[in-house]
C-alpha cells in the first residue's frame, strides 16, 4: 500500500502536540500520512471528503465537533488506513482506544492513561490489537520516559524470551530534580526541602500545582505500564504502595498557594530522612521498582548507595534499569531527559514512523 | 501476507548463531518464519522445494554447497518473502548484501563488516534498500553494543529531525573491563597492565589473540557505523585516528604467546598514562567519539573526570552517550553488556521480529 493511502488524525495541540506537528511537517513525503483531522479542546478541523488539512487553520475552523464515536466512524471510513495520534492526557480519549483499534485505526500516543488505568481497559486494548491480526497497532513509547527507548527495549527483551527480573529507576524528571538538588551525592546540597520545591515550581519544573508531582501518581502510572509489559497483572496505579510526599495535613490544603505556604512546616521531616541516609553514607531518592518474580511494585523514598547510577543522576534526568536473566548482575540502563515537549514528541514521531513502515 | 509465507535463511551457527536459533525456536508461531536454509563454514542444509529444515540436522547434511550468488537465487525464488540472518563476521557475506537486497531479500545481522568497510559498500546497501520501496530492509542493531538499543535510538533521533551533535562512549566490552580493572575511579586498581590483560585473556574476555582487541579496530568499526548513521561520509575504519594499544615493537610479534610474554616490558608506559591522569584527579579510559559538526571521529585513550558515567563504568559494560540538540546539556545514555552470545542474539531476534512485522 502506498504511503499516500495513510490518513492521520491528531488530537491535542498543546506543548507535545505542537512539537509533534512540527516534527511531522519535516518528515520526508514518503513517510508523511495525509492529515485529515486535528483537534484541540473546543475546536476540530476536518472535511467529509478527507482532504488534507493544515493545523494552522484549526483556530479559525468552524467544523461541527465530532464526538469520539463519530470520530471513530470518520477515521475508519477513510479510503485507506487510518492512524490516530493522541497527544492529550485525557482518560476519555484513552477509553476509546479499544473502539478505534477494533475499527482498524492504529493509535500512537504519549498518553499514560490508557495503559495505567483499569486492567480491563489494558486487556481490551491488547485484545483489540491481537484480533486485528497486525492491521491495528498501538505504540506508546513516550508514555514512560518520553523519547527514551524504554517501552521498546522492554518489549524487545520480553519478545525475544529474556526474563526480566527487576525494573528500577527514577521515573519523574521533577522528582529527579528535587532530590538531585536536595541531597546530591557529593554532599553539596544546601537549602531546605520547601525552598527547593519552590525553586522548581518557579522554574517550571513542576506541574502548576506541585502536589500533582509530589503525590507520586505520575510515577505510579509509569510503573503500572512497565509492570504490565513485564507480565504482571497490576490492577491499577493505586493497587500497590505509593508514598506521597504531600504531608498528610496538607493533603486538604485548598490551593497550591496555601500548600506552598505551609510546606516549610514539614521541612524537618525531609531533613530527617536525608540525615538518616547520610549517616549510612547514602542519599535519598524517589524510586520506583517492579520485582517481577515476587509480583511486587512500589514507589517511594529509598536510600541509595553513593556511586550507583541512581545516586549519581544529574539535573532532571530519568534513569531506568532493567535487570534480566541475560544481562546478569549489571543491568541494561537507559538515562536522559524524561520530560519536555520536544523529546516527548520525538517518541511519538518515531512511533508513528514505525506504524507507517508497517502499514504501507 | 500471512506469516507462513515468510522464509528464513541463516548463515553461521557459532556462539551468536546458536543463541539466535534457540531464541527463534521460542517465538510464537505467528512470528516464526519457515527456516529453509542454514549453514556453517563447510555445511549447508536446504531443500530445493523450500521445506522447513531443522538446524540440528545441519551436521549430517549432505547438501551440495551453494555459492553466495546461488544462495541469492535460492532465497529470492521462495514462494513468499525471504529474510537472511547473517550471524558471521564474514566480509564476503557482507559484500553480498546489496545483491540480496536488490533481489528483495531482507537482511538481519550483527556483522559489522557491511556497515564499516568501504563507503561504496555502505552506499550500495542504502541504495538497494531505498530502491526496494520498503520491500527489502536491513536491520543491524547488534553491530554496535550487541542487544543494547544503540542503532535504533540513533536512527530514531535522526529520523525525527533531532540534530545529533556528538556521540561518545566506551564501545568495547574488553576495553571496558581492562580499564575498569586497571584504573577504577575509586583508585583501588592494583596490578600491572600486562597482568590485567593476561587475566582478561584467561577469563575469555578477550579475543583468542588479545591484539585483535587492543588494536582498536573493533571500536573503530563501531564508530564508523555510528558516524555514518549520523550523516558523516566516513571512508572506513582506517580513515580517522585510532590509537592502538599494541606497543609498536610488538606489532610484529609472531604469535599471541610471544606478544603476551613481552607485554610486561611496556607496563611502564601504561602506568605513566594512568599516573598522569591520577595527578589531575582523573582516570584513563578507551573512548570512541564522533563530533558530528566538525566531522571528526577518533578512538583512543582519554583522561576522564571521576564521577562521570564513563569513569564510573563497571565490569565489561558498554556506555554510549548521544548529545543532541533536543536533549541539550545532558546526553541520552545507554549502558549495559555490549558483548556475549545471548545479548547479541537478542538484538538479532528483536530485529527479525521487526522485519517480520513489516513484511507480513
């Protein structure tokens, strides 16, 4: 099938979506599908006859808004094969993946929700892909570690028959930055915990409300995805221990501002963890791990030996270690920026290329 | 096309080949092509009617030996699509890749020779793939770093439009082991250089003749491949500076034994490099690098800051850093075992799965 017979729909043109559309535009024509649908929250652009559209016309579009079922019908009726790129973090869109896939529409996405919510949704997605006999596929590299080759590496390990025994690492750029600043391995860390959180918020390294990072749920979702790919039937990101770094009394703080104002009251607690680790010559880090054999997943503070890759991390880098039977004592390690529009979009674009290469 | 219409030929059943055949046998039937040809140096097994063969029957095979052109004809005439897995390190087989590809036969291989010899061979391979319009493909993940996702990551970076500015790392498990033992970052290194080379030889960490590691050509070939994938027109592995660790007077030693006997005469030289680095608080490592902007490739001893990932390597791990425009100051890093039958075969098997997914 010639590549001109591939049709693309794109939902979401925020930071990742904008970077993705720019990367898409610079692909060679032989790898560029025809963009026939693009949407943001309250705008959609498409034509009933599947003409190529330009994302730059989205803002002025007066197209009637299609519901997700209508979009499914629209994309499944293209004159060729259709691919949906979902650049949102919407649960509603994620819930529709099985319908898209069952209608032969492939899905490429950095959206963690589809793979880290209910086990039923995960199973529905896997089954829809299997039933399509290679015609509808899901690629989601950027759902863990942005453009870092995490998902693809884990899939390759499993598909070639290696036994993944343990996955461990730092899966949040925000958490990485906070702890690399608060408790660096060289002992140079100054500043109280609340000050470092405030600096990170200021610099845009946290979500607008830092509690959305500090509750650990972003990391828990990533671990859910990896654990499932490694073969564990994890019910969801709330089905295993996740240590929230939001002090209990501040969980009900009304606003992000109130939270930040009161956070210094709890500096002593974090200082205590840090000092206790230092007395053993260690540092604290926010670590996620999957023990595949024992079927256990957990996310939270750990004390880590200095000199290990996790303790030596810098900036806001992610680090993921795969321990496997073949790799033995020393893990396969992947490290680098795990967040940001450009690198997240890179994972999406690279996935899209793979889907196109398979479909054409 | 159904997967049963995919036909597989395998050349080479040594360490990597044996591990590969074992991984192949455990793939699910939907991903397993029909093995119709298998060979080792002086034996071949196949049938004119493309019946499935079993590698275990190779030793007792009395099949007439096909030349490479005859094998090309044989595989290009299967009733479906054919894939050749080359598990040798043969230049002769590598030289035949363009012919295989032009006849629609895809190639999967850990053989570095095809991609690191003359620029003409590289160009012929690239052109044959391009001309096939997606019907014949080459995958060679294991040609650098064995099963580590090095080639695929570099290809994804380039294909999605990132600018790779610099590639740097430790690309030889043998060199890694030698220097991590001789000059570990924690200063614990005892033992003279020649003793450590002898230990490594004893443990099977070097080629039978350690000069085949110490001449740096293995690393130079890997750097040639990466530099070409990053866009540089490197003429070959001897077209840029490669520092050999074979003392000049021993280059002409008749045998590996004579070389090992005389190596201690040159311990002072390596000790000198090590001490000079130590006086700056650094360690020596055998590093390969590609400066993409300047178009420069080099391989040899470098002094490396303690605390950096390269200085902190352990065992015989490889480490590859990709510096790119999108990733900024902190590189994308991949680390782990870069040699060994099982992990090399894993890269081959994972590549084969990708080819099958594209062809079926």
